[in-house]
C-alpha cells in the first residue's frame, strides 16, 4: 500500500512545472504546491485505505454504495474543495477497463493496454490527472483546421516503439502534483481530426511535458488562519504543453479513432463513474457550507428568527437534493452487458444541472447570513499578536459565548469558502465543471425517461373525449 511519504517522495522526479515566470525546482517545497501535495499525501494514510475503492470496477448497487462511502471519506478530508485527487480519474479508468465490448472496435492490444494500466493504477494507487479539452483558441474550427495544426495536442509522428505528441491541452487540474496525465479529448471531434483522436497516458516528468500553472492562491495566502482553505487545498489548474512527447505503445489506449475516442467516455461507464465521484465530493462540500451557515447563525444569535431558519432550510434543501440524487444513483443503477454497474443516468445528469445552477444560489444565501461581519474582519492573524489591537478586537469583535479569535476564525473560514479569490475559482469550477450548461442539459435530454412521460400523457388523453 502506497503511503503519503512515498507519494511525496515520488514528486522529486525532475518534472517541468512553471509558475510566476520560473521553473519550480521542487513542488514539495514551493508554496504554490507544497500544502496541496501534503493534503493529497494524507489521503494515502487515511484509515481503511478508502482510495483503494476508487479504482474498483463496480458490479452491483452494493459496490456503488461502498464506493460512495469511501469517496465521501476522501472528499471530507478537504471538505469537498479538492475535486481532482487520485480518486477522480481512477473512476474513468475503471469505466474504460470494464468495457471490453466498446474497445473491441479497435485493435485488441489497445484494450489490453487499458486493462494493464488500470491494474497498475489500482496496485500502486497512482495519481493520474487528465487533460481532455483543447485550449480556447478558435472554437469555430475543428482541431485540424486551426491556423497551426499542432496547437491542439495530437500525433505528429509514429514509430515502431510508440508515437510522438505535440500541442497543448487543458485543464490539467492537479497535474503539477500527479504521477501521470491522461491525454484524450472529450469534446466531439470531426472527420479530419484523427491525429487528435487518441487516449494515452504520459508521466508528469516525461521529456517535453511542460506544466504551466495558473496563479496560486496558496502562495498568496498569508496564513492558514486567514485562508484556511486556499492555503491547504489549492490543487491548481494548468495548461499542459506536449512538446514532442514520446508515448510508448503500451500507454496508448485509442489511436486515431474519432468514434472510439468519444465512445470511450460515453459508451463505457467512465463518464458516469467520474461524475458520480464529482457529485459525492460536491455533496460533501455543500454539507460543509450548510454547516458554516448554521454555525454563523448560532454565533450571531439569530438562529431562533424565522427568516434565518427559512434561509437555513433553503440551503439545506439544496444540499439534501444533491446528496439524495447521489444516493438515488445507487438505487437506480443499471448493469450493462459487461457486468458493470452504472450510476443511475437520470439522477446523475439531473445533479449536474443542479451543480451548475444552484451553487451560486447557496453562496449568496451564505453571504446574506454572514452580512457585514465578513467585511469587518481584522486584516490578519498578526493583529492578535499586538496586545493593544487584540484588546480592542476582544471587546468589539466578539459574540456571546464566542471569543474574538473564534469569531474571526469562523468568519475567515466562511470568506475563504465564498468570497476569496480561491472561492471565486470554485464558483467558476462548479458552474462549468461539466462544460457549457447546454452540454449537461443535452445529456439530460438523451437519458431522461421521455417514453414514460409520454405514456402518461397518452393515458391522460385516452381517458376522455369531446363528449
């Protein structure tokens, strides 16, 4: 069983990570990545080894329930604020490996590669990130019609021992601290895009892999007290440039096959299992935010007020809806012809719509409950180290039964969850986690039981006439 210490040691592998105009010598030491890496390391040391469950191919409703319980424990370690840890892409590969019928459309050895790599992921608890969306350059044109055909990551050479990849792909969330990156394309490709119609894995330290991180919220955090979430759970997102990266054939799963590249996500359980994990994580996050809302109301002495109780009921209703839809996916699972249990599709995609539409509503309600207390906060924890400042804070920034330090601590936690730059990234992340809203709604359209709905309408119309 891989330990957190072993995981951290594995990151000292010469990978090319760049931030703030410079290459990072050691991600374990750099303030942009250090605490996120340590947060991931703690997952490997959780009691009961819940990470192991993330790689399992579920075969029953009971398997999905066991999976949810394990993934809930993993998500709770970051209060739902780390969305792309080792357990995320593990679900995608469980879906790939469980679908021999789908991969039978391509050469058999590619599916054998999938099975072997999934087994290795499970045995070694590998942390695989992914880049499955091309960069936003010119979305009016397919990949092969871009001004430069190597802007999007694709094949530029084929050898006896493997292939060479050139181009870029996003969003490599967690890639700076992962073991491998899975490179594929989840958006629809067109005829002519065959060079980009691939599914491969690449070590994060492979020659030619360049990881360009966005701004770090952890590095900007002045202290854990002032930014308790950003300082520990900023997994970072990155543009990954594949600069003539060699991929051996054993790490190739789909090759120049437009139809199979898409089928690997949507005709296997991969997309469903990956998003089921994301919704378990989201359910934990919402429960955490509801907990903050109630704690603030209690601290402010407003919990007995009917409007406050109604507001808390509203946010609790959103959180309960998400958790209920997660649990319903287990009860309404479907077993495919390969014996894989798919989380219930209707509940899965309904939850994705809730995720994109109601997260900001919950944040607004929490802002409303916190009121001006979020603005009145001291500048930093250093204020408490100055006796004269601390005396005034103890007198004027406190609540009955709650010291100044504890009041400020709770409200700074609330601010980091709903108002900081880190929180702004999370709002954007939840809104567009599944892509543009119409994409999620299209998934709902193709999976909803419209036949059953229409049967009810026919029954109604057949029950009366014009007389």
